[in-house]
């Protein structure tokens, strides 16, 4: 059922295996889009849960359009047909939310019973296309059967977040290889694809960074990467050093743009919003290693660590050396930051946690909202049939083509929306 404090659920059913594999094994075993978050406040809340559901559905749509094989295993003609269908479906976001929340509602009571006090939970939700069920349809399917061709895997494990600001808890980074394909989607096959980079990881390194040329740094294998950079004007630099970065005028935050091949991480999105709100200059440009003398702080982000200051960054002295077989064959150049997080990194960390409180999603609300989501989902499907040719009551067409307002319709508006009244 579980291994230690790990649990695996498939479509809401807990695994009967006595040994639950680590999350990397799950991701290697199944193609699909996934997202990872964790609980907060002693297991009582989910961090930015709504944003993760949105990112999960966006990733699935991107994979369906750009690379169906990353969502389906060995996609054949049905997989291609289904991908074309889903990319034009307006109900895709609702499908993901309902399926994942339904699995979470079944899983969390079991997990919380065995959670130790003070330990948070790392939660990975993987949505994978089920070609076996898809082929059973013989190529004939509609939106009402979407859930029958998708499997939802939930992997839950105990997690102790690193304390922010504690000396020795900083990230130690090394740039080792090129960026990934379809980087704007989070997909499980990346776990397998990044394995060859591990041979270049020096023993003390906690995260590997990606770059296509050894200078422009894109992101980490598991994180987004940011630097706080002096703007380069000598007068501003001297002013910043004298004032200890008490002003934002002389610095800017830099992080690679999504268009360069970067995952639009949940925390990355929040940081952009925070900077715009409190007036910290932020520019979407890949930090340049050749300008590292202007870097005064750096940090990495993901939904488990949230934000972690950087202690050191290592880059190969010659970019061609990343073709080496081991890290020992590479001569490294190192950038070292001051101990502990800098002032701007600390400000952003505080703002993120305040935003987490504003957007908190209590775990208990999964149960209270399940019935409402179920009825809304039924209504979405029912309304879709009513608006389709030959649908309920013989009504055909959309609002654009007449729909409810057409002379052929014999269904009253108040009758059409009775399910909402019943929910109320």
C-alpha cells in the first residue's frame, strides 16, 4: 500500500503493492503531463493549487498539439485523432480539474491518517493518455468520454521543506547541458531525458542548470533560475554598494524568457507579479555568465523549495568539455555569493509566502467542493450535448448560429438552466 511515507493512487485507488516507488520511477513508467506541489501549514493547505491545475491542463494541451507521444504511449491513428479533438475542446480545463480533484478527494484522507506532525506532503499529479481505452472506442468518441481515455496518477510522499535563510541551505549549481524540447510544458519523459546530464554533476552540486551555449543560462533541471544584477552603470553600481542595495534603482532581476525554452513555473509567474507590484525591476532575458561580475544575488524556485538562495555556480571553462564522460574531466570556473540570502531575495520570499496565504487552498475544502464540482461537470456535459447537432430536445447550433434564440428551438432558457437552480 505504501512504502515508508509514500503513497501511489491510480484514478483514486490506492496501490496494493507493498513497495511504493519513488516519484521518479512513476514518471519514467508513464508518459504524460504532470505538476508537483506540496502542502503548507502542517499539511492543512495546498500551495497555489489552482495555479497548478491550470499549468497541468496547459501542459497537456501543449503536448497534444506539439508532441502527442509525450502524452500517449506509442500514439497511433487514434492518438492523433484524439489530440486534434482535445486541442479544440473548450472543456479541457474543466476535465483536468474534475479528474484530479476527484482523485485528491479520495487520496488525501488516507494519506493524512499516516502523516507525521510537522511533515509536509509532496504531491505529484500525472495525467496520462490511455491508448488501450482509446482503441476500444474504434475512433468514435465525444467529449463525454474524455475521462475514459485519461488516467490520473497521484504520488504523495512526506517532505520536509528546507528552512529559508539558514546558512548552509543555499543551492550549489553547475551548468552542464542544453535546454530541453517542448520546454513550455511539464512532462514526465524529461525525467528520463535528463539522466545523461547526471554524469557531469560534481558531488557537492544540488541542481544542474541548462544552457545552449555555456553563456546564456536558461533554467535548472528542476527549477527556474534568477539573478539580481547591477544594471552596469558605474555611478549606480557605486551607489548600490554604498547603500547595501537599499534601493531598487540600480538593480534588476533577470530570468530567461519562456520563448528561449523555459518552463513557465508557478513560482516564476508569482515572482513576476510580485516584482510588478512592489516595484522591483524584472527583465526576461537569459542571465549571461560573461556578465557574472554584475550578479549580486541569485536564487532558484520550484513549488517544493519555493525559493532557495544560491551559494555557488560552476560553469565549464570550455563549453566543449560538456561532451566529457565524467565531471572530473571538466575544468570548472566558479561564482560564489555572500553567505545567506540577499536583501532582495529575502523580500521576494516574504512576498511569496504572503501570496500563499492569500491564495491558500485548505485540504479540507476538497471534500466540501467535490459535490458542487461534480454537478457543474454534469451540467457542462449536458449543456454541450444540448448545443450539439441532434442534442437534447433536438436543439442544434451554438449562440453564434442562433442556438437558443433560433425559431427552431422549443426549449425555454429557464428550462435549459434548471440544473444550476437545483444545485443552489
